[in-house]
C-alpha cells in the first residue's frame, strides 16, 4: 500500500505544481496588460485651439486622437448670422489671445444646463488652468472658452414641455454660456463632425491635453476664407 500512497501523493503534488504555474502565468499576463495595454488606451489626446484676434477670422480648432483626427475646424466671425458672442471676439482682439493650458470640464451649476456633458448641439467647455490667458479671462469673469454651434434647442427635446418657449430657452442657454465662458462658434455641420468624433474618441479613457495658441490672422484667413466662385462666361 505504501507505493500506491506515494504515487498518489506525487500525483497531487504534480497537480498543485501545474495549477500554481498556471495561476502565475495568468497573473503575469494581467500585469503585462496593465503595464503595456492600459496606457495605450488611456494615452493623452490633444485639443489645439489657434486664435488670431481677427473678429472676422477668429481661429480654428483641431481635435487629435491616436486614430481619429479632426483638423482645422474654423471658428466663425462677427458677420455670421445666429448666435455669435461678438463681445468676446472683440475682447480677445483688444486684450489679447487667452493663451495657456486648459482642461475639459462639464457645465457649472449656475448655467442650469440641461445635460451634464458635451453632446451634439451642446457646448464643449474648456477651463483655463495655467498661462498668460488667465488674466485676460479673469478680467471678464470668464472661466475659459466654449465651443458651440448655431442652436441649442435640440438638447431641450424631451425636457421642455411647452414647445412655444423653445426660442426663449434657446436664448437663455446662450446667455448663461456667455456669462461664464468665452463662446467660439463653429458651423452646425462641423458641430456634427465634432460630436460624432467625440463619442468615438471617448469610448475608452482619454486624458485630454488642451492648448490655446496665438496665430497670425493671415494664416487663419488663408484657410478659412470661403473661396470666390466665378460664373463661367459662355
């Protein structure tokens, strides 16, 4: 019986050794995933805003992820119809570009915004955290800048019961935005592109770095000025 007992004991020891090796290898794989793969998913992506100080061609926006890149979305100037904060464009034209580092933030409670994050037809809020632009924005009680499209009323759908008040609340949302932020307007088409890209970019954890830079007006004008179309003569 002794040999059988020894053989059984040896088999049990082999099973435990194999199980221990398997668990060790599994733990090693998990560690490798954390060290190598997780940083790749959470690596920083960039938002770059270039401002010129020209009230007609204020600047452009680039949102750059590892796989998705939205480059040089033009901000609209004072001659565009709809919601444009002309006072803010004049402010940075006179006092200077609010250069510095910013971060992506949700609406502040005082705005009474209907959604708690950036969505299509909403506003992408960027709060300044460092740089020479702090004094420029603080002088007008602005927390940072906000990227927006023409209208906000689609985000009121399902919230606003009295549809006749849409125009009123739409204006109220913009007034609240202007009070706390420096609004920069893009076209509705570009807002759709930005919102769609934003959803895809933020499916995994992303640490956004945001920079506002000064650029010469001519560089923005050469890119953002609509082409002159000429009628063909027959």
